[in-house]
């Protein structure tokens, strides 16, 4: 049970790992499928069970995700694991269905400019396309979720009205989509912005269950999680090591690091089912695979009570 004082705090928290999709899509080094599977297995061994594996977008647009089918097929067999994938259009949904994902995520931006950069469509065109996807997947056994990018602000347009996000969420709700992720694409979320957006969704799309997806661009990701918890939101997305960034959004740096999210939740008293030490090992593996240091502070420092040998530290001379 969490030590947070708010009576609204969730009794449990669900963590979805998005490093294999959102984390790798913007990396200059493209990982082969075998290395992605190594990372997936390390994350699974740490206790994670929910993964956003890939996106069925054009390989020309995002070369790092060109192996979407191969990765999904190869990932099957991890007991209890759930795999989702982003899809931008009907063709992407059909590819995901054929590959055998558990769920697809239909994504649209709250900003017209970002939506045009991201998928070359207006918001209205994206939403109209979603209706065809929902109809196509009906009865297939594949669940359909939604995601709203630039929900907390746009790098091109600036402030995004909470009512606009709420109205998009209502359109998704009316299609029968009950789970919607709010994406902080360039790290523009702050606790007051989260509160205003939460109020708008509660009023305009009351049946939607919200997941929060924060980037740590301005160092507020964990503070934003605390605000989300205080509002009763119990679903979060994160990326191992703090990987990530949007190729169509200037200034989009890494996601909230999964090990930092799990560390915070553990210290707050939540049972995550994730072993932090193994998660740190997975973060170190991710760093080696992509060939650079990752921003996670927990991966560098370790858990709060990590001990060091006295003999390894010099003693001050008197």
C-alpha cells in the first residue's frame, strides 16, 4: 500500500515497458532482431510482463522498427507476457493482426502540426481511420487501445487545450476504446498541467481509463508520476534506461526510465513484481547494445541501500 496521503491513490500500479518501441525508434544504431530479443528477455527476467514491442509503421519512416513482424513472432513463448504495437492505419493494423500481437494502440496527436509531421494526416483523418480499424479488428481477439501524443503540449504549437485532448478521448471512447495513453512527447508536462488534463478527461470522457507516458526532458517525470498517483491514476509507461525520443518532435529526449519508476514505486510501498537489481542489469545491457550511456540515475547509483566495501574508498588523512 502506498504511503502517499491522497485518498485517491491507486491500490496497485501497472507498468508497461516501451523501450523496445519508443526507446529504440530514434536511436542512430539500429539493433538487429536478435539483440532486441536479448533485451526483451532481460526485461522479462526482471519481472516485467507488459511490453509495447514495436510499431507497424513504414520502414522508410522509422528504419529501426522495420523488423516488426519478425520481432513479434519471435517474442511469443514468454509465459504471461502481453505484447502491444502501435499502428497508424488499417494496413498497419492488418500487419499487427497477422503477426499475432495481443493488442494494438491507435495513436493520434492532440496537435494538428505534430499529427501532420507524425502520420501526414489531420486529426480528423486519423480518427476517421480508427473507426475502420476498430471495425476490422472486432471479433479478432486483439484488443484496441488509444494514445494521444503531445497531450501536455506541442513543440510546434505550444500549449494544447485540455478540452481538445478531452474531446479526442471522447471520440475514442465513443468508438469503444476504453484505455487511452496520454503522451508527454517532449516533456512539457508539469503537475498543474496534469491536473487540468485529468479534469478534462474525467468530465468529457468519463469511461476512459488513463495511462500516463512521461518523458524526462525537463527533469519532472517522477514528480509527474507523483501527481498522477495523487489523482488516482495507476497505469504508467516507461523505457529501460531512459531510452527514447520522437523522430518527429524537436527536443524530444528520453522517456522516464523504468528502473527509476520502479524504484520510486517500491519506495512508496507498491508491489511491482519487478526486481530492481535485474532491471538495472537490463538497463546496462541496453546501454551496451546501443553503444552509449543512458540517462538513468538509478542505473548508475543502484538502490538506496546499496552498500560498498570500505576497502574500496580512501580514508581522509588527518
